[in-house]
């Protein structure tokens, strides 16, 4: 999905693009990322986004970051 617009007050054209990663980006004419939803992670929910998960059952050790596998193994 891509949405393109031109702002009358300026000569810059912007393109709004939804990437396969789920990141919604606002690109300038030269493909510079002017804004992206991943800058505000509280506004973005992805199935593999997690704050932490436990490494093993009955273990206090935890892992932090992004992982598609985290959701499968954390329950």
C-alpha cells in the first residue's frame, strides 16, 4: 500500500509506504525517511514485538528484544 501526496505550501513530495515489516514510513522524494511508526513503538503492535520472555520454563533468566519465535516459546 502506498499513498502519495504533495503539500501546497512546499515543493517537497512525500510518499507514505507500509513496509512488509509493518513499519509505516513517510518518505521524501529522494527516499529519505522523514517519519516512521517504529520511532513510536507504543503506537505499533506486531505479533513478534515483546518486552521480554523467559529463556526456559522455571528459569528466572529473561531475553529482551525482537523475535518471531518469542511468542511461540513464551507461553
